[in-house]
């Protein structure tokens, strides 16, 4: 059975390619500057179920005012969360199965089929569960798997939740699309002396060709990618999910602590709003405006 990593795109085996090259100096952190001509998208990812593995995409079509397509449509409740689909409100990530709390989730490779609404879960190259997330029977099959797989880590019965139209199970109340700068990841590699898989950061858009941490200067700016217009909303504060090695499911690198020790903050990457729709694809160039974007609620 083909796993997510085998899909067309820039990620191999559901993980981004190995990084090369040096990091920019720390004095670049927080600078505001336009992205140079070499800034390009290297990978696009969605995470259909919160906390589960990435699915690489060669291209996506974005719509103004909405989220990244197919991203965080579902979550798995870790005991009663208080989430009401009829009146959806943002809930703390701790109420769901997430890497920040359940590192063992990284052992799983998942794939969501949009046409059949089916989630396939693979562990050690064997499919261990499959279910249609829009039917009671399908959800029960997935819930039964996690009831056994995480038996010692559950706060209550696992329950598959589907977000109503316009709602996504994001960590941020105002985050619609997330960007990671691979140069920032390389800067962290230099600080730690170890290779860091960028998929730890679970972003939608991975870019390269700009200085490390220069993405912080994109907050409040207009970013154009192909036909799409984005506006930088805020820096992304990293959580314990980044401490989990996606290849081993082991917490082996305390990235938030490394960021705090090295740079005085725990931020890496940014959240954006989609202000103009269109298609974006791997290989597309980014252009960042020099002036601040107006008319966007932060």
C-alpha cells in the first residue's frame, strides 16, 4: 500500500529532504526585508488529522479568507474536550491526541483519501486501521485502534471529531496557513550540532533562499506566491511537538529550549492569512512587499 511519503512532492517518506548550507548570523533575526529572488517553495504539506503525519502535495489552490486545503479537518479527542460542532470554539491542543503529549503518534504513517473520506493508518509498513471518518462505523474503527495503541496515555475514550465548514483544529486561533523557513532550521542545526528534520515543525509551506529567521519580518507584510496573496499574521511559538523525532518517535531534541537559549524566544516560522486566492506549487517564487499590509485583523 502506498504511504504518504510516496506521493508526488518534495518530501521523501513523509519527511522533508536533508538540508545543506550554513545559517545566517544572529543579527538578522527580526530584520524586515523583502524576500530575495531565490526565495522559493520547496514543499507543501497538509495534516488532515491533527497530530498525525504529513501528506505532501505538489500544488494546492487557496481561497481568500480560508485555511490551507485539507488541513486539520479532524482531531481525535483525548477524553471529553467540550468541543461542540454546532458552536465550534478553539480548544487547547492538550484536549486532543497530539505529538506534544503523545510522542508515539510519530510511529504512524497516515493517509486520508478525500473521495472516500477514509483514513489509513500504517505502522511498521503494515496497515493497522482504516475507517471512513464521516461514518459512525469508520470513526469507531479508528477510535478502537487508538484505544489500544495509546492505552497507557489516554485521559479518556478517544473520539474522532470533524470540524464543521470553516473550522479547523489549529493550534492558533488566527492561524490559517503556516510557513517554515529552511534557513531557520539550518540555524538550529548549527546551534545543536545535529541534523533536524524540518517536518518537526508541521508547517504547510516550506521555503528556502532567504536568511535565517528573516520570515519574522514578514509579519504585517503582503506575500505573493504565484497568483496567491498572503499576509503575515504572527510568529509561531514552538511547542513540545517539535521535540519529537519524526523518524524514531523519541523526544530527543528540546527545540523550544534551544530557541530560548540561543535567541531569547521560542519562535520559528510564521502564520499567515490568505488574502487573495489562487494556485501555489512547489518551486513557486515568493515576493514580500516592503510596506505594511493594511486592512488585516491581527
